[in-house]
């Protein structure tokens, strides 16, 4: 697949951070006053039991580490601790897990990963490519052949993986085969019923970033 997303079950690039079937989740109390923390922030358990964003000095075997699963605002002053869901262990996507680099979120380094691996926080996106559920968008094919009433042919809707490269079907595909108007034959697809939109040829490709509705274009 072309893309992997941060969180599970959405159609935006803000989602899939970790393999959901191989990640251990826990709920932790966050140290108040850390401001806004983003999903993917590496956290460490402090001596008093709170969890705080980890700097490079905390990425060691001396600390229990976890990865924040959700965006959360801990406030700018000391207050009641917010609870948040974290991944205690799991397989994560390279570049998505970040530590606090003097106030700047920065992707963990290869040296950090050696330490994290010892706590079952591993990074192997390349070996998992294709296993993640990125969500889907609908590719809708419309007959656009002028038939109405009981003769009207239903749209054909196909779910395509978000971020993937989808191959546009020919009308001769088994699950399409719309009826051509008299004296006409299938020519191509267009994003508007009157043919004034964007053309898509059969066997052409579409990078799946949104729903796409295609109307059959018939030619004499």
C-alpha cells in the first residue's frame, strides 16, 4: 500500500500509529502542565507514578516507557491529572513515535529503538506493509444509460483501501456490464453525468484519497 495512517478506522492521514492486533494498551495518569501532547508521543513513568513526555535521557532501561495513542491536552499549569490511553508495547510505524527533543517532537533514533525494543516497542513497518486497515473509500460506478423506473440499473459500489492505487474497471467487468443505450457502446468513465467532468479510462489508475463517482460515457 502507498500509505499507512496514524489512528485506526479513519480516512485521514492522522490515523494508524501501531498494528492494532499486536499492541498492548494501558490507561495512564499524565503529569499535569505538559500542554498539548500528540498521538505518538513517547512517555516515561515518573517516580511519583505520573507519565510525562520522554526526552532522550529517559529513553533507557531505567524507565518504563509507553507510546501515547491519542491527542490530549494536559494544560499549562498544575491541575488534576488527565488519563490517557497508551500503547505499552506493540509494532509501530517508523517516524510516527516521537520523543521530546528540547521542546521539539522528534522521531526516535536508531539508538533509541534498540532500547525500546527491549520493552517490546518495535518498528517494522516494512514487514507489515499491507496488514494495516487504513479505512476505505467508495468507488461508485453509475450506468448513466438513460434507463428509468424498473429498468434502471443500480449503481455498483466498490470499497477501495485508502492510500492504495486502484485500477478503474472496464464496463465488461463481471460485476458491472451496464446495458449500453441503443446504437452505442461503452467508451470511458467521467465524474459528471453529462461528461463535462474528469475522464477516467478503463484500466487507468486512481490514488484513493476520497470517494469517487464515475458515470459511464457511451459513444456511437
